[in-house]
C-alpha cells in the first residue's frame, strides 16, 4: 500500500537531483570564454630608445628620494611636497612648455594638467594619481625606504607601487607623447593629489571642486586600485586583471572611556583601559557578517569561474547555491576576507603616562572598510550592539561604499581600459572587482559615473603585504610597463568608438 507514494517520492527526488545537476553544469559550461579577440588592430606599442628607458627609471628613483610623507591628518612633509613640485617641472620639460597643456597647482602642492584635444565634441577623460606616501621607518627594509636603490632588478622604496609609479608613469607617458608630436583629438585631464593618504581634502577634493565649478563632465576617470594578480587568487593558473568598479566605504570609529584618575596602589575594580580593551576585543572577536555574493564581487567570481578547475568552477558559476561555502574558503586569508565582509581593524590605542598612575582616559580608533552591500549606518548599528557598554563613548567619521561604475560592452571607459590592459599585459581575463582600499577617485562622483581603479602593475604572492609595508618595490620591466600602459591608454582613449571584441568561441 505504502510502496507507491514512496516510489513517487524517490522519483521526484531523483528528478530533482538530475535537474539540479543539469542546471549547475549548464550555468558552468555555458559561461562565455574569457578569451576575447579585439576587432581592430589597435594602437602601436611605443618603441623606447635605450636613453628613454634609462630616463624613466631615473625619474622614478628621483621621485622616491623625495620623502613626501603624510604622517597624519594635520602633518605632512611640506618641504618635500615643494621639492616634488620643482622636480616634476625639471623632469618633464615638454609637458610644461607644450602649448597643448594648461597647468595649475591646486591646494598649494597638488597638480592639475589639461591637455587640449582638437575635437571638442568628445568628452574629456581623466587620469589620477597621488604623490604623497605613508611613513616608512627604515627598520626591516633591505634598503633605506627613501633611497630609490636598485637591487636584483627591482627599484625599492616607499611609493614604488603606491603611488609614485602611477604619478611618474602618467607624466612620463605624456612627456613621450609630446616628444613624438602627439596631438590628441580627445582632451584629457591629469590630476596629481598631495594628500590622498590622509583623505584627499586639500588635493583631489579641491581639484574635483575646480572642475565641477567649470561644468566639466568626464567620459571616465582612472585612478590607482586593483591590479594584475599573478598567482594571488588560489586555484587560478594564469594572471588575472581586476578593474575596480567600486570601492569599499569606510568608518574611523573613535572610542573613549573616562574614569577617575588616582594612585595605582588603590585601583578601581574596572579601569578605563580595561573597559576599552573589552570593547575592542568584542569588536575583533565578532567580525561583521559575510556579505559575499550580495555585491559586485558576485560578477567578479562568476566571470572568473572558468579559470578554476572542478569542482570550484561549478561552485563559482552557481553562487546562488554555493556562496556560503565559497565565503568560508575566502575568509581564511586577509586579502580575500576583505572581499567577503566589512573588515574591522584595530589601529590606534592610547592611554596612560606612568606605571603608578591610573589614567583618566583611554582612547582607541578602529578602522572599518565597508562591504558594498552594507552602509555606514548599518555597520554602526552592529558596532553599538556588539559593544553594548554605555561607558564607551563613540564618535565616528564615515562614508558609504561608492556607487558601481558601468562595465557593460557599450561603456567607453571600461572597454578602453580592458583593451589597454590586454594590449600591454597580454592578460585574460580582465574582470570587474571591488577595490578594498580607498582612493582619491571617490571625490569625483559629480563629474562622472564611470570611475575605475586600476594600477598597471603585476602583483605576485607576497607582494600585497608590501602595500604600506616593508620592502615596497617594482621591477624595472614592471615600471616600463606602467609607462607603456599610460602611453597606450592615451592612444586608445583618443577615439570616438568603444573598442569592440568578440569571444573566441563565437569565431567561425
Ligand atoms: C579573491 C582574492 C582577491 C584579492 C584581492 C586583493 C587585490 C589587492 C590588489 C591591490 C591592493 C589594493 C590597494 C588599493 C589601493 C589602496 C590605496 C590606499 O592606500 N588608500 C588609502 C587607504 O585605503 O587607506
Ligand atoms: Zn595610494
Ligand atoms: Zn596608500
């Protein structure tokens, strides 16, 4: 009697499994191939003379030797900032004498260039970089961080990947173009900020305000950001280029605990330091929830699915089902954990002046980087519920994640970047990603919706820790590619057409 319903149930179950497997495989194996062929021949690669190759390395080394350090919100090395100004005037004479180029300094130490194109109906674009760097105490470095020394084919120094490589790369590329009598059709701007590492208020923000006041609208804007990753994403076998199409938001949360000062021989049951430490520990021990698959990183992994072998490829192509599993894998390492969630970093703690004095105040700062699927308000609500202690006073400065820039086949900026990356780095795939650091480009939202973050460098395993870390460096060929990239980007952008490609599987 009961056999028939059981058989029906088994039948339904087996059919369900078969349909599920079919859907998973269909989604995996119908993804377009990552290999694309461009429909036109493209711009020629710049041929550099021996002297020019030496010149560009010399320029980068000289830039590294100027310690343009941003120490804190209020403290910068202004002598070095002024020296950098003189240096670029000396190092790039063609730029400063060209009748095509208009130059102005902004906020005293930032620089804005406008290169006049001959066709005013084409919307201008903008290249952005920053000349300030984070501090670099010499301990732990193989060579002094502001020496620009060469070692084993690499130029070492603070700023070689963040972001003097881009500053010098852009200016050197323009210098080479002007030497070759290049006259663009499409106008473009170059902005070089001097305070990106402390928020960009006096540099990039002022540049953006200036352009906005003139009514400028940009076709696209490119700033530092993601990169070509070679062996960095585990499970992939070839280099992958990531173009940042958004960036995480941020919160600087200040925590303060006050208590009565006194003699350390009669300590209170709970001290300001103890209360603060407990709050900090709760924040660190309770990471923000995973938002993996709810933001644009979903597109990144779906487009990358073909790069992985079985079973990861099936899982990546079917995040609707496997996002929680992939999230668990990614959260094992700090760089991929940053893609999964809003991160919590305890960065500053301050309290106490003497071992026998109970300090009246304990302070700390926690830096959050907000996942694109969350807002600063949502994160602050979780923070308050996690700390759950009224004795901890909270104040914060925050900004939400940036809007998502378009990355469709019709978008001029994205496709021109994609094309230029393939041209210079011969890399496939090139996919959209989320920039985990913050950049000056976030101040330009009123000028364009197409804001991209890509640094033209190849990062290998171990290189990510050089960002703001020890032994920051770039290979000599690597820096030549930076110049090649901007040179080529200026050529490729000088068109009124979106670069077209077809997937190789579509070819006859
Ligand atoms: C699945 C693994 C993906 C790993 C993705 C990591 C890619 C990292 C590539 C480059 C590093 C991003 C740095 C972005 C620029 C940061 C600029 C900066 O320092 N800004 C100041 C700040 O954020 O505080
Ligand atoms: Zn930077
Ligand atoms: Zn930086």
